[in-house]
């Protein structure tokens, strides 16, 4: 099987197996943690606007809840597969563990394309997904959140359906809700800001000043946009952004040697993070092929799109100047590519640490909903900075002390905590 068609779940298991060896985990713990505890496949019949009925396939996977209720997004994507959902649920377990929040990992998805669905059709899919799973998810069991191509509106429809079924108010059932409807201030910025909080700490460790660095970013969705904003505020320069063009069904990169203008690009982008190519050219951007983000001559690479973007067949394109990769996306680097990056001595902030700001702020949202008391934005972002910084430092200190690659150090901390919780509960 070629790496481009790499099975994401096999990749997640391969990463786990490597650390299980390092930790010398007993067989029972390995068997428990390398597979999900529960896996749901559902069919969602939806009446379309033209009166026809279409059946959509949906998933929910709960990987492990030894440390607390499961937590994980639900994505709408035409190419969604159960293996991707299983991998993402496992990565969520490690993500919650590495930042030391009392939650487990889950993930959900529906095979659909919101680009081709009306708002009413999307609402029916949301409500149908909840109806199929209402007995197996909830504020004390498994808490969904937005993910690829889902929004705070989707979350609100799901919440409303869940509350209708159960006949009470459960604002803590789902996170990523609109502010004023149980959502948390700071949630929109959280993942992108979290990436840059860890990036800031990594640059300190490498003895680099942000203002002396430049970056290339894959993706121009919510995470990339807020990462660019905070990185710019620290003094860094983003030279290139690569994103998907819905019209051409291909990716393009937009480059300005002296730095892209975030607000300028936002003014010519759609809600899915696609940039208007013609308008970008008119504003002086050099338009390149989508994969040129990887070979750009910069200090920092930030993959902030989908999984499996840095592989054995393209890892050699990374410029000799690159010192650091901050994985804003989930699973952007395959194990084969990871080996090359490690051998080249490029510092990596692994995905489940770098992008844990989103789930950390989702946890803050759960806490606020359960207390029915909400914090000001500065308080949320201050708590987020503290959590991300302390999590990064714990991983970095272990990596230095034990001479471990950063990804391995993060996995050692995360997996050890989950394994210990399983033992303490008497599961293994």
C-alpha cells in the first residue's frame, strides 16, 4: 500500500506500538489501548429539500475513557472513513492526557459534503446523528465538538435535539457552541493560539527570537488564521499560505516574500478557508502549486490542514533552512517521514501537543457550562496559555533528560498516564 493511501488507524497503532515497547507495557494494556473501547456505525435517513430521502453514513468511536468522559469532534467530509475516525479518537485520548485534562478520546463523522447541502439539509443530518446516538453520548459520557466542516450552528442543532430527546437542559453535552448559548469566549482562537503558545516556548528552547523567524503554512481555516495572527503579533513573518481551491478542486499556495497580509487574505477568502486566486494575484501574491508550502525556504513549517501531508515521497523537499515543524493538523506526518525529520534534527512539536488548545478550551467550556458561570476572554486565554506552556515544558524537559525525540516524549507522558488510569480502575 502506498503511503498516500496510508491507513490512518494503522499509523496511530504503529505510533502507539513504538511507545508501548519503550514503556515496556504489559500485553493486556497494549491490547486495550491499541483498539477503541466502543465503535458505532449509524445510518441517518434524511429528507432532502427536493422531497427525496437520502441515507447518510455516520460514525462515533470512543477510544478510551479511563481518565474521564470521552471528548472529540464530529466532522462532515465526503471522504470520511471509519479508520480515520478510529485514528482521530485514539489521538484525542493522547491529546487530553498530554495536557493533563480529565477527559478521554472519541471522534465522530458523517460522510457528506456541506458544500452541496442546504442549511436545512445539514440541520437534518445533525439531528439525525444525535437521534441515532443519544443513548451513548452525553455530558458525563461523551462530549462532541466541531471539527472539519462543522460549525457552532451544527453544534447548537445537535444540542437542541439532545435536549429535546432527554427533556432537560444539558449545555455541557456539546462544546463549540455560540457564545451566549453556552459557548466559551476564546474558543474560536484556542487551537491556533495554542499552536503558537507551544511554538513560542520551542523557539525559546532553540534560542531563536520569533521576530528573526519566518514560516510557511498549509491550510487557511480557523486554526491557521489564528496561528498566523498570534505569530505575527510575536514578530514572526508568514511568507506563504497554501489552501484548497473548491472551484478548481486543487490546492494553491499564495506567497509574499516580505510576508502575507492576514486581513487582506481574509477579505478574499470564503468560510471554508479558500482564497480567491484571481483577487490574490491582483493584490501582488505569487500563486504557486499547493505543495510548495513544504519546500519553502523558511525556519518554521506549520501543517494546518489534513492528515498524511508529510510522507516518505515528499519529506526530502523540506528546505535545509527549516528548524522547526509545529503540527497544527492531526496526523500530518507519517512514521516513515517522521524518521527522516528526526534524523535531520528538525525540532517537532507533535500534533497532539501543538493543537491541544482546542480541546483544552472545550474542556473550559464544559467546566463553565457545568458551573453555569462563564469567564471573560482574557481569563480563558490566560488559562489556555498556562495549560499549553506547562504541557510543552513537561514534554520538552523529558525529551532533553532522556534524549528523546519530541513526539516520543509526548507519547511517553500521554500513554503512561492513560495506562496508569486503566490499571488504577482495575481494567487490566
